[in-house]
C-alpha cells in the first residue's frame, strides 16, 4: 500500500510547524517504527536541518536536488537522523531550482510513497504557491495555530484552501499557556469549523531543544505524549506512552 503524505502548514509564521513536523517524523520513525521521511519545503528560510542537528551533514545542500531528480523509488538514500527518520533537508545555501511544478512534485512524492509509510512536508508560512502545493499534494493536512485571535483568523485561509482542494485536514493548537485571553479549543473549532486534534502547551524545554538541535520529543516527555496522541490521528494506531522505567532507561541511552 502506498504511503501517506502529511503536510504541516500555517499561514502565520513561527507558530511551531517545523517543531511539530520534525517531532512527528521522529515519533513515527522511532516509536511507531514506520519508514518515514521528512521533506523541508521551506526553500527560502529552511530550518529542518537545524531542528534535527543536521547542520554539518555533508549531503545537506544536495538532498533537495536529489529528491527533485528522483525518477525511481530505488534511486537514492537521503540524510538519516539517529531516530531512523530519513530527511530531505534544504540548506540556506541551496541554489537549486525552487520553482517546482505541482505535477513534478506529485510525481516525486508518489515515488517516495512507494518507499515510505509517511512522507511529512514542512511548509513555509503564508499562503503562497508552495503552501498551496503542499495542501494540494497532501493526503492529510495538519494546520498549526497558536491560541490567539490573529493567528486563528489567519488560519482560516489554510482551512478554506484545504476544503476547496478536498484535502483531509485537522488543527493543532500550539504554545498554549492557559492565559485567560487565549482562545479555548471549542472556540477555535467554531471559528475554523475544523477539529482540533491536539493542544500543546508552551514549554521552555521545547525551545531549548531547538537551540540544541534536538527533536523536542527528546527533551520534554509532556510534549512527546502530546505528539504521541496527535500521531494516533495520523496513523490510526495506538501510541503507548512510556512508563517511568522506560523513560529512565531511555534517559541513560541518550
Ligand atoms: N510548544 C512550544 N513551546 C515553546 N516554544 C515552542 C513550542 N513550539 C515551538 N516553539 C518555539 O517557537 C519557535 C518557532 O518554532 P518553529 O520554527 O517550529 O515555527 P514555524 O512555524 O516552523 O516557523 P516558520 O513560520 O518560520 O517556519 C522556535 O523557537 C521553537 O522552539
Ligand atoms: Mg518552519
């Protein structure tokens, strides 16, 4: 069976797309043990390589080119993260082709879908051409928002597009602090007319893992469990939270 393409989008910048995309990728590869690849579609301001600590990977600047030239599902291997997640990172030094047609992108993704159960696309902010492509080629779109009115209002455009393109879509609320001026899950669902599949709290540990080039699932167990529950919506499979003993063992393994 062909794999599933999951697009992580948000018109608003900085709400946590790359944090969610990289953590979901790591979780699917490591905990669900599914062949998974993460593609950085943010050609102009790429971040995936940094969030996964791939800054010095020798193939960093060539991987996107490789994917775009991919004509056979057996052709190439990509960057590999220690979690087992494969990655097509983009580098700030990437000078290759950035104007890719939707047909070509779809063809390349179809090839990846033969090799991977999950292909995750980390999208740029806004609602420009690449974001429209991501929403159009994805089987499932996860729209990330923070729980403030401006962010939720700008999210409407992504939801409308997903509806117009008939793409299955869900919403994640990220960086929730529980402050009284924040919108609640029910209010966000009403404003967007879409279901919220996860509410992730604001946590300094999540920020610090980005600083260290480490997936946030490694530095916050709470964040990992939130992502685990989100992964259940994507995979349709149960995610079992780590026991205290497993957590302790994994701490020593890192
Ligand atoms: N739950 C969270 N708690 C605290 N900080 C977070 C959380 N999620 C993300 N962040 C931080 O917010 C910042 C922006 O996150 P991220 O780069 O994932 O956003 P983005 O939507 O991908 O941004 P862009 O639109 O620029 O691509 C980073 O510093 C990240 O560590
Ligand atoms: Mg990003």
